[in-house]
């Protein structure tokens, strides 16, 4: 299989792929606009921060998988990939600890004025009086918006500082609820309650159309004067003009790893009124950029690629989450050549579109079970034809 790696990955991990028999084309400096011209013959595309635009799918001839070697997928046209029958997979959870560590680092840096103090020392200035003015974190309240893997990792670390952690009530998996209880996280009814009670609010939301400008004027009005806003998720989640206004009016302080319109390349010019504000401690979208996180992320990327070669897809983000169709046919049959082909021929003749399908083989490989979701009305005539196929054991119809 031919892989185009359009971002920088560790050379030793690329060598692992080559030893597994993959043909790796490594072009880390490709821009989003250049990838479509390089996609011919490529079966797997691997990216980190480089955008994947719709032209990639228009010009591909055998692309089957795009892997985002990271968690967020907002830089990939997932719908364009879906429309072309191309999987988009990510590797969530591998950078949670790294982002949580940076989140805590930003909170401490703001409270203890570390960046400004360091800058003064480098200019031979000693200003102990100013930099001794810190509130401390013990007994403070941290509100976490987005209690996923990263949010939970932040909560675990914040609790060790003696910080009370708040999160909003929501439907969650039992294992997540267990971690919430074990870390003493206090659940509140509303987002408004969380914001207004917190000394620090930390954002850990995905970058999606629904979360654009999530932190807006109304959100910021609820924050306490002199409180801290942390964003290590996506720049577009914060309305930067509204944040600047709140900083000036309420002395809000901010720790930001992400910004709107930040460069999509590793280096470049970047002018931002928000980033340059004295109340802001900023970093260069480096939340996931520890060696530990990078190694874990690339190892998971390789696992996704290996699974795809074996006919499995893991961590896919653009497959329908629920089964599609108006009816389900459950067909037990002997595992013989041509049985399913005859089934599909009848469905086609009856103008029944197959939406999803799974065929499970029983032990001993004598019999199998096909579960087929179809769109359209399954007539008695269609059922009769299916039941008359040689080697069919039983046909059952379930309408939704």
C-alpha cells in the first residue's frame, strides 16, 4: 500500500511502516493546495495539521483512508471524504496528558506571572515586589467545559493542587462517571452556574460549527472579575473581540494555546491583538507536542493503518453512527458461493437499496448470518423470492 505522509512524523516510526511493507512517500512541506496534485496512486493519506480539502477526494483514484495523526478533525473535509466513500480516522486520547499538563502550566504561569518575570530577568530587571503579588491556586474553583479525556486529565491534576473542580451534568459512559466520582468532581446543572462559580474556566471542546464563538460576550459576562480563561482546544471557539473587551473591562486573564487564523505551518508571521495583550499568556498550539504524546500518537496512527490493511476500520469519524434504513433483513444461510449474490440481485430488482450489511460466520464455517439494512418497502413477493434461494435457512423482516 502507498502512503503519502504530508506532515512531519518521526523517522523511526516511518521506518516501522516501511518494514511492514508500506510504500511511504514523505513530503512534510506539502500545502493543502499541493496535496491534490500528489494524491494519484495514494491509498492512505496521513496528516497532522495540514488541511485536507475537497479537491483531494475529487482527484484521488485509489485513496481509501485519511488518518489525522491527532484528535481533532476540523482541518479535514470529512463530508467530502464521506461523499467519495473514503474513511477519515483519528487517534483520540493519545495527547490528553500532554494537553492537560500545558493547561496546568498556563494556569500556574498566569497566577505566578512567570512569563513576565522571566522576561524582566532577561533584561537584567529585578522586580520582586510586583511578582510576589500572586493569589495562589489552593482552594480555588476550576470549571471544565468539555469533560472528555483531556478534561478529565486536567481535573485529575487540578485536584492534586487542592482545586475544586466543576463540570456540567450530562449523559456519560459508566466508566466516565466512575472517574468523575473518584476525582471528586462537582457536577452542576447549568453552564451558567459553572461559569459564574469558577475562578478558572478551562475549555476542552472540539472545533465544530456548533462550537464556533462558544465563548462569546454572554459567556464572558458570567465570568468573575479577575478570573482566568484557558483555551487549549481550538481558537475559533473563542470570540476574540469579545475576550479582549472582557480583559479590558473585567481584568480577565487568559492562557491560550490556540488562536483564530493561526498559521497552519510550523513557522510563520503571526499578528494578533489578543496574543499581544499583557493579560494573555500564550503558546504556539503546542498542547500535544511532547515527545511522549507524539510517540503515542504515531503508534496509534500505525495501528489504524494496519487495521485498514486487514479490512478493519477503527476510530472512524465519518461513518454513520447509527444503522441506516427503514427495514432490516436477517438471513440465516449456508456459507456457499453465490448465496448473497442472489440475495442482492433480488433486492436490486425490487429497488431496495442496501444501506448497511454485516455477514457473520458461525463456528465450523457451515452457516452464516447476514444482517442487511435496506431502504424501501420489502414486499411479500420479495420475501418469497429470498426464501426460495438455494441454501437459505431462514429469512426474517423487521420494520423500524
